[in-house]
């Protein structure tokens, strides 16, 4: 029987009864845009993170874009960003008429290398975007020190790090947190969704205006805004799943431990360290024969994914930006990484089977 990489029906089935009840409540309320469901989830997510404000938006990309727009940076300002991130992080910079400056990741953590940031800072650098990739926090002590030294605001791309911590502090609370609730995330909706998290009231008000046509009061528009509001029904679903996020995280961490303890040393596994509380949105390994390994597993009825097959600087859409620039660490990761099944729906027996099959490669 095929072991899927992710089966969203199976992942969400424990919540179907509560989803149905919540949907009925939304239907009967007759209020579907920025209603009670959104307000409730925003309050609950702020409480979960220990932050003052959560502003629900349409997607993780919009959360990043609005976080940048609220900074009111001059056009063509430079923004530091990791060279191996998903393209959405870079798109948010470009959509704000800013210039992405790529910094290589640490080959062991896959997150931006703090020791390589300062060499890329110029007088035109105005912000740093960090990406907590795969569910592991960046080394935030060093990054916060750099932020303070150069007076650079931090935006955290937390699309994959719901509940992840660095030294017991949650991601999304070091700077401005930008979250995605895409269905495959540990805290995933049944459609698109995102949120900006901040302790700054003025910043929060700016995000609220941007998401709603630039308006604080209906039909009165203060700035050029967007239509990017977290759907009320999706917010209700997220409130349900938020109650179970610790359980989801615990299950994924248990599966990751099985991989970590049983996979042979032929595979480069994620590093573990007491300073990092990893939530394993993705459990990735690296192998020099990644493509052959992926095909081998598929023939054995095990599906995997690649996050991500192409470095941002090699994407056709971005070649005009980076030209002949070379990012060998990013390229190495993209050429060798493979994501293994690790969803809330997977069982320990399935992970043992995946491990046994991998070890036979």
C-alpha cells in the first residue's frame, strides 16, 4: 500500500466533526468577512504566541508583503534574505519595489548563516528577512544583535515554523512574524490564509488598513490598499486546529525522532540541539544521489517531495536580478535535499517502513 507524502483528508479527518459544527455556526451567522471567526482566531493566536496583535490576511505571501509595506521603506532599498528560501519570500520584496540581497544558509541548519549577514550590509540595507525553514528556528541571538547594531528591523518568515522555538522563545516574536496557513502547514487551513503578528500597535493598524482597501472606516480610504482578508470560515477552522497544535507538533517530533535514531549515516539528517525546539513541518535528508533515491522510494510505494528543486537565483523569473551570481551552498542543498513523509496522519509503523526502505538503498 502506497505511503503518501501527505494526505490532507487523513490529516484533517480527526477534526471533521468540529469543522462541520463550526461551518454551521458560520452559515447561520450570516457574516462571512472579518467576522467573529476572524476576531476569535486572531485573539487566540496572539495568546498562543504571547504577542499583542495578530492580523489575519489572505496568504503567507501577503503577510510578508504587508510587513514590508508597513515599514515604508524607500524604493530600491536592500533587504537581506536567505538564498535558499521559497520564492514567495523574494516575491514579497520585489512587490514592494525593494532589492533582495541573498545571503547563503548554514549547510547544517539550512537557515540563513548569521556569520555571513554583515558582509552583505550596505548603507542601503533597510531590513532583514529571516526564514525559519522546515520548522527550525534561525539562530536569533546573533541575528537580533546584528539588527540592533545596524538598526535593521527583522521580519520573520514563519510559514513553516508554527510553535518552533529558539531558546524557549517562539518564532514570530523576535521581530514581525509573517505566517502562512496553507493546508499542508502544521497549522493549516482548508484553503489559503496567513497572518502578521506584532507587538507594535501602529504597525498593526497599518496592516489592518492594507488588508482592507486601505480603510479604517468603511468607504473611507486612507492609503492604497488591497483586498486580503483571512476568510472567516477558514479562521474558524484554524481556531479548532490551534487547540490541537501541540498534539500535532508532538506527533511530528516523535516521528522525526524515529527517523533520526534509525536512519543510517549514509543520509545527512537534520541536526538536533537543545537551543532549538523543532516542529518538523518538513523532515528533510540530503543524499548525493537524491533523484535516484526518490525514484527508488516511489517504486517501493513511498512518496516524497523536494523542498525545493531549484534555487531562487536560478528561477527563470529571477535570473534578471541575480545574473551570474553564484550561491554554491544553496545550490548544494537544492540538489541533494529530499523531504520524507511526516504528517499528523502518518503512523510509527509507516515511518519504520520508510526508514527500513531507505536503509536498503
